[in-house]
């Protein structure tokens, strides 16, 4: 069983620029198992048991997606609702995620300037983190410093390649730590 579970939620995987490049850059890492939610569940019919089994087997959980309306895409929200349930993720007997590390990986259309008080999104990126952070915390997971790629449409090919490398390094180091 791969120690790192990467839950991938891109509504249009074949149209992605940033997330696709990032995912492809880590696809060969044996320590990582990818579950692409929109490929697995195009009709939102999540196999809760399979998802919980994959989570229980992992040491590190990664949520990767483009930022949609300052949050996660609809299917990942639905996945939270159906999979992270009482008795599994929290509440009595809900200890399956306790102690696992959680990494939030997201890409944004807005650049860094957009995520500032005078910018179009009016708040720093850290203002949009709490719901995801707290969901992980509520399930007893340890929060890692999020990986954010800003300006996903605007950045040129060289800058994207450098971000993709940064992502690969981050995932390699997580994978190494998980295998220890
Ligand atoms: C429905 C929708 C909502 C979006 N909401 C935001 C947002 O709140 N903030 C932002 O910076 N970008 C937003 N975007 C832009 C996406 O985050 C951007 O297209 C994505 O990160 C690009 O990644 P990709 O190349 O993997 O598709 C939104 C895009 C769509 C389609």
C-alpha cells in the first residue's frame, strides 16, 4: 500500500494546465497513490467504503485541486461530506485519520497581488485556508504548510516548470518521510 494518498479533484482533468502538470510530475513516485475523484465518480456516486479504505491505509493525505470560489470543487466537498463521517473520522470510534499528516495543494487563477487587500480577491490566501485546515484538524490530522500555486493561467511555461519542480520536491520529501 502506498503511504501517501493523493485525492485529486479537478472537474475537467483533460483541460487542466497547472494541476495536470503537477500531477504528472509526481505520478511515477511509488509511494503515492492517486485517486482522481472526477474520473472515478463523474456522477458524484462516491464509493464511501473504497475511499475510507484508501484513507485508513495511508500515512499522509494530500488534497489537490484548483481553487473554486475560494474553496474546494463540488465533488471534493461532497467527498468530505460522505467520507469524513462520524464513527470514521470523528466522534465515537472515529479515529481512522488521527495522527495522519494532511497537505492541502491548490492552484489559483489570481496571482499573489490579487490575494491582498487592494487586490481583486481582497484577502490574503491564508484567509481562505481555515475551513479546510479545520476540517483536517477536526479529524485529528496534522496540518502541513499548504502548497499554493498562484496565477495558474498567467504564469509562463518556465515559471510553471519551476513550480512543478517545487511540487515534485515537496512530494518526494513527504514520500521519503512516510517510508521511514
Ligand atoms: C468555477 C470556478 C471558480 C473559480 N474560483 C476561483 C477563485 O475563487 N479564486 C481564484 O483565484 N481562481 C478561481 N478560479 C480559477 C481556477 O482556480 C484556475 O482556473 C485553476 O487554478 C487553474 O488550474 P488548472 O490549470 O489545473 O485548471 C475559478 C475557476 C472556476 C472555473
